[in-house]
């Protein structure tokens, strides 16, 4: 996995910006496929565990399989993953947690996001 040390910028629409160092991991198509396959496998195993549960298996199995398919597609679409970091909002100064999760669809940005405290629209950029 190629990992890059980058500067993560969190910008408000008014032009204010805060920056923090971060690690961006670029995922190859093989790694993305493996992550998607493991997610789908986990959904199949979980749905198999639901089979013996009366009544719940009627609705639970399709819901788990559909959720697994959606999660696998999101895993495959993520081309880069940011290691978890905390960065202040440029408007209110509240701490926002970025990174982890399914990854980002774009490795350059801007990526829209709301502040966890003031709910203002912010943009994430990787430099």
C-alpha cells in the first residue's frame, strides 16, 4: 500500500482554512476488490447465521445481503483511505474526526462535508 504524508485542509465557504498532517493510503484495484469481497463474504456469513432464527430469517437474510452488497460497492469505489485524524473547524473551532471508514472516492478533493459541531458545509482537500 503506497502511503503518503500529506497536509489535510478543511475549508469553509467563507475562505477560512485549517490544516493538519495526515497519512493518505492509495488503494490498488486488487486491494479494493479484496476489501469488497471480504465485506460481501461477511454479509453472507452473517445471513447464514440468521437462518435458524424463526421469523427473523424471513426479513433478516435479504436485508443483510442487500446491506452487504451496498457496503461492498462502497468499499470498491473508495480509491484512497485517510488514517483517522482530528482537525478543528475553521468557523467554530470544534474538533472534527476525519478518515477511516470506507475511504474516499477521490484522492485529491474537494470533498464536501459538514462540521460535526456547527453543521456548516466544509470542504476537505489533500495537498
